């Protein structure tokens, strides 16, 4: 999970007419998250339909008044959204990448996501959203193996110029628009120094 910047709502009239899934608004959320799930950082639209996520659940017994509130909407994959369901705890809310930097509460180590410094909100976010589920761990492992192979290739070359150019290109894989960028960034810090 990485820090995201919420854009201005491109079509507030849709929200005012009780449509939180309007294509313009969904596209704005998609672009803000680089077509990645706001929680697990997996690319979405090339394999599934993304969900417009209600950060605070819209269920009648939760926060129905926030159903059409732009600041309560996000972009999530079906697995994370379904795992979260209508859960929400006022005293320990989930990490919200639109309003805080998740790296203050969460840390990637290998293929696992951990809470930082005993952060209960991080623990609950990881647990409830199943952010260390087996299929996600496997996806992270494949991504890390790709990066490791590329790093190894960089260090096999005898040309310092080629090595530096290749490492600079690899560094781009840590940018926000890249899938699983938090895990790649963590791996690069530990292994490409």
C-alpha cells in the first residue's frame, strides 16, 4: 500500500444524483491509483473489473450518509473489497492511503506486509483485508524474482556505465505507477545498494 493523492471529483453531479460508480469518477479514482488496488497494489483492469470502494462502509448500520461522499470512495480489487466487506472499526480504522502515508504504519519485508512499530491499525488492515493471502504472496514473489534477476544481470556486466544505466532503469520499477511498488522498493533498498 502506497500513498495516493485523491483528485478533485470530475463529476459531482453524479454523486448528487446518487451515482457513485459514474464512469468519469471511477476513471479519476483509477488514474489516481495508477489502475492499482488502493490496498494490495495489484493492477486491476487488465484482469478484472475494479470496485469503487467505500472506505467507511455504506451499509445501513454503518455510514449510509457517506455512500455518495467523494472523500469516502476509492479504487479496489474485488478480493480486497470483498475481504473488507462492511467491516470498519471507529477506534482502529483501516489505513487509508488517500489521507495518510501507509509507510508510516506498514512495512514490506520480502513478500510479507507487516505493521510498523506495533501499529494496531496496520495489523487490522493486513488481517481483515487479507493482505498476506497466498495468491498475493505468490504474485509478490514472482515480481521480486523478476527484479532480482535484473539486478543480478546488472552486476554480471563488467561495464560500469551499463551497470549504472541498468540500475537506473530498475529504479523506475519503484515508482508509484508500477505494480507492487512498495515491495519492489523494499527489495531494491535491501539488495541493490
